[in-house]
């Protein structure tokens, strides 16, 4: 039986957000490999961390990842399975949702 391809770290970025942008930290970690001209994402972890908005779960107010063999979303301490279409679609959803959290809370607890 062939081992699954884990890939290598493709992206690891952290952005500290200023208070006027909602505060907190955005974290992107993406693993995968390149197959000809296409990038194949095998593992990802996207997180919006803001202890002022959500002190539980190490401050992870929102996150998407595919750890433990399935794609799922973390939001304010709750976890749910999500349908996976593509990494790009997941990244876009993450972007929309963390911006909505910031807009809704304006740095306060929800």
C-alpha cells in the first residue's frame, strides 16, 4: 500500500492586526506539493486568534483545518464538519468570516 503524500510546508504566515482592524492575529499554514503547474494542498490550518473576542481555545475565535482526517471549522469553541470544495474556496470563506466577526464584535466579546 502506498503512503499518502504529505507534502512540504508551502506557506506559513502570521499577521498581527492593529486594533482599528479588529486586533488579534491571523495565521496561515499550508502544506502540499506541486504537480506540474498545479499546487496540491494536502493539509491546512487557518486561524483568527483574538483573546479579547474569545478567550477559550487559546484565543481561536475562528479556524478552518483538515486535521484528524476531515475538514472542519472552529468558531468560538464549537467545531463542525464543513464541505470541502477547494483550498481556495476555504480560504475565501475564512477571510469573509473573520472580517464579519470583527465587524460584529468591534473588538468586544460577542
